[in-house]
């Protein structure tokens, strides 16, 4: 039956397509290869990006010394020389988000294209579904690292202030050719977001729906709700969890579930929390709360603060209470 196995549903589970998707071993078929190769070229860089971000320490000391001693040109130069390579890193992260956006679009096109329904696509194209999951896993991991590192915003703010001051004084600095004012403006909008990668994917998914007017919006949202259902069932069923050979797959599965919920909530007109939603939000939140808080608090915060419809009148008090 391949890497994607149909599983039985329990009576207390919401009706809908429930699958065990082998996130660890799915391999592309010949029909998937072209899109898989395109997306894989982007995903190959993902771990290096995360490693760079995780080790990002910032230039806080140099910046403080420069600000406290504005007339000391040596300290100004020291701070500038410390910040410039860091801003070059931030530029790489931002440019990677643009490549990730294109990769997501390719996957959405493949997983929603006629004549197959989204559920059929996930059955037929397991390797692409796995790549979609890997993009979501990367996105939430990136944003968790970014949210807990204030040095990123501090470094970039100092860089922009210095650029502005130099333009006023008609000074041209070498680094400006790498991150000029236009690029700095775009990067500023990106890093101003609490969860910049998630915002990028949400915008890309919304844009995909709006540009493909002949494609029913349900084809995209059903793809997302099916993925959420897949992850929830795997997480809450010991039999399926025991099939994971890598302990990291559990956290991977949780991140993917939260990621597709957020995308669904941004794209679907009434969102993920309404009674008419095809996502069992109570079940998904319960699954997260049943795990150690150290691994899920960031994911619960993502549901609290980066979804669009949580505070709508259509959201039940019970679901709101679960996320208090």
C-alpha cells in the first residue's frame, strides 16, 4: 500500500479522511520527480539556515559601546564592522523565504490540480506531501528561533539607522551595495513580523488561491485540513506513533499540524475555529496539551497569536478556553 496507509477511524473521531503518512521514508514516484527536485533544491539549504539562525548571537556589545560613545569613531567603525556580516546573514534568510514561497506554490499547484481531489493527491504523491510537511516544519522552527532572539531586530535597527545617518552625511559605505535601502525596507517588513516565515507562507497561500480563480478554494483548504487530520490521528494513536523510528518525528508531526491549521485559518473565509471548519480543533489542541509543555508551548502560542479567526464570534468558548 506504499508509504501512505489508510487507517481506521475511531467512533469518537471526527469523520473525514484519516491516513498514516510515512514522513520518514516517502520517496518520489516518476510523476513527482520534476516538482520534487525543484523543491528539494530549496529544502537542501533549510538545515543550514536553521543552524545559522540558532547560532546567531548578535552585536549587542559593540552597538551599546558605539551608542554610549557617539564621538568615538573607532567604536563606531567596530560596531559597523560587527553588524555588516550579521545583516548579510539576515539578507540570506530573507532571500531564502522568497525561494521557499516559490517552492510552496509549486507544491500547492501539484497537490490541488485537477482531475484529482486533494485527498487523492496526498495518496498518490506521498513524497510531495512530505516536502510540504518539511516546509511547514522548517517555517515554525525558524520562527521559534527568531521570536526568542531580540538581537536580530536590534542589529537590523542599528544597521538601518546608520545607513540613514550616512545618507544624510553623504557617506557611502561598502556594505550598502549588498543591502541597499530598497532591500533594507523589504527586510524590515519581513523581520517586523513576529513569525516572518509563517507570514510569508500565509501570504503565498492566499495569493495562490486568489490567482487561481478556476480552482475552487476548497481544493486548497481541503488539502490543508486533510494534512491536519493526518497529523492529529498519528499523534493521538499509540499504534501509529510507534511506527516512528525517529523520536524527532513526533515534534515534526506537531509542527506540521499547527502549520497547516494556521494556513487554513488564513485562507479559509471563516477559518479553522468555526463549527463548519473541517479541522477538529478541540482534538488538535488536546493532542498538543497532552505532550510535555517544553515542546508544545511555542506551538500553542502560534495558534494563539498568529491565527486570524481565533477571536471571531464564531469561535466556541470551549476552544478559546483550551487556548487560555
